[in-house]
C-alpha cells in the first residue's frame, strides 16, 4: 500500500490559497494552480517508484512457543529485500492483550548492513512479557517507511498468526532452586544426621561440644558410664499439598501480575524443592468449586506433570467456596499432610467461612496460609492526607488492614500458620517456611 504523507497533503493545501490569490491578481496566470497540482502528483509518482517496494519484502518472525508469566522474552523480526531498504521503518504489531496493553505494540526496524555496503535487511528485537496465562496470539505486523522525498508512505501488512503458550513461570525454579539447596544443603537427596533437629530417631552417639543438651539420654549414659545423646534426622516421604485459590480476589493484579500467577509460580518452586527432598507433592486448585487435584508425585521427573496441571488453573470472577474446597480436599487425604494454601482475604466477614473450614482441617493436618501483603493499602494508610477525600481513603484503608490482621490472628489461634510476604518475596518466603516446618519435625 502506498499513500501520501502529511507533508504532501500540507504542500497541496498550502499551494491552493497561493494559486487563488495569484489568480485574483493576475487572471492570466490561472494555469499555475493546475501546474502546482501536476507537479506534486509527479513528485508523488517519483517518490513512490524510488527505493525499495513493500512487495519485495519477506518477513521472518521468531519468538518462543512457550513463555512464563512475567518472564521477559524476545520477539525477533527480520524483513529482507532484494533491493536497498531504508535506514529506518516504523512497525505496528497486533497481538494479544496478555503481551501488550490494548493489543498493540509500536516500534521501529533499522537497516542492517549486508557486508557489501548496501543494506537489504530491516531488523528489530522487541522484549515482551506476558501478564496472564493462556494462549497469546501474535496476529500481524505492519511495516511502513517514507519515500526519498518524504511525500508517500510505503506500507505492507504481514500476517503472522502465531501463538505463544503462556505457562506458570519457572524462572524461580531455575534461578533460585540451586541457591536454596546450597543454602540448605543439609536437606539434599542423601539422608544425613541432623543433631538436635528432626523427629525421626537415628542413633545414639557420644555427646560432643555444640550438641543440644536436651538430646542427652541419661539412662543410656548411666549404663555406659559416658554421656550419650540421641541423633535425629529430618522426616522424608511427607505429603505436601499445594492448594491454590483461583477465585475473584486472587485474579486481582499485584505489581502488574495477578495474585494467582504469583501463587502458581511460588508453588512450582516449592514443588521442585519438595520433589528434590523426596516428599510427595500434589496440586489442588479451587474457586466456586474444586477445579483440579493431581496425584501425589514423588520424583523430579514428575515435575512437568505438575507444571501442566498448574497451567490449566483458570481465572475465575466468582467468590471462592472454602467450605466445599477444603472439605473435598480433606476427604481425599488419608494421612497427615502439610497443606500450603495460597489465598487472599480482605475482611473478617467474608473470611468467616474460610476460618470455620480451616478449623476442621487443622485438627488433622498442618495448615500454612500464604497471603500477599497489600502494599497499596499500606501506602494509602501511611500517606499524609491533604483533603477530606484523602482522610476518608486513609480511614477505609486502616479499617481493611485491621480486618485483615484480625483474620490472621483468628487463624493463628486455631493452630494454623500464616505467612504474609511481599509479592517479590513470596517464592523464597514459602520455601523458608516449608524448610522450617521440616526442621522442627512438624509433620
């Protein structure tokens, strides 16, 4: 497609009053007006014929077929022509709203020297990041540039019709997994003796300086006439259930990413660590009703199955039914388990049913609630008010935060653990809490 630029239209409009004025002063010079129009048309034809033609371009678009939520990835665009290409071209990309707000992304392609002094290739690299899970479509690309005279646009549309599967992010698993295991190397794949920690009895050993004095077995020491202490090891083969609330409150974004996606990413890192430590890990999700319950996996080669199950957790604009979900979960567990529940609550009234269901569950299982700090509410409460509306907002934020702390206190009185962390620290925070529970022998 070739069409005039703003410069060409302005030149045409600027010539019209000048030709009219000249015709009024010198009627015999009326020919100037059509001559000016003809001159501009000739310039337009010359500008359209000069340089590379859009039809001569061939596009090559490269992007990954799979990307994690919030993980940056590159989309490489290359347009090649048999003739010289301009030094710069504007581009507009139509894609899914998961990849760009409004489903539109603009940028520029620049010429790349082919080695013989002539540029025959336009290239651009765009860095994108998906905001939500699902199939993100990359539909089409528009490329345009001005002619040598700047009077016409040369434009072409390239249909791409590709898709990117946006799945739970594994960046934390790749980047933080090894670091966490190095920091907690005593919880590796080998069984190791943990003096003073764990709950499984290992053996009697001679007491050494630095050992916990509470581990001294006085009866055995009296029989052997020397101090002997009990050694323990951390429990293995525990059942860990990663329960994810996918209801309305979890679909709200925190720092540009929905809470449920942050929960899924943290759950994947925790699943990887749990499998490495030979625990049995399963995934459970729910909203108005239970959505999915995977079997209990215990080998690292089963991690892709957990990842596929996590990618199917959908966004639900409905209230979460904690009574149905936790009752269903409890019925499927035939042994004491560690249940790590990623959820969100805003007030004591809506959380009352959740607290009742948790009270029944905590009698048999170890229950850990993981919630994200609402930094927006906290900043609103701390902000200095400058108007009556600011005072109202600050009071409402303070009331909501008080209700939140009330819910946390009620859960803790029931015997449940509550972990409240910031959005960027949820992965490491839940791993630390999980390892602490294993150290103290809480299962």
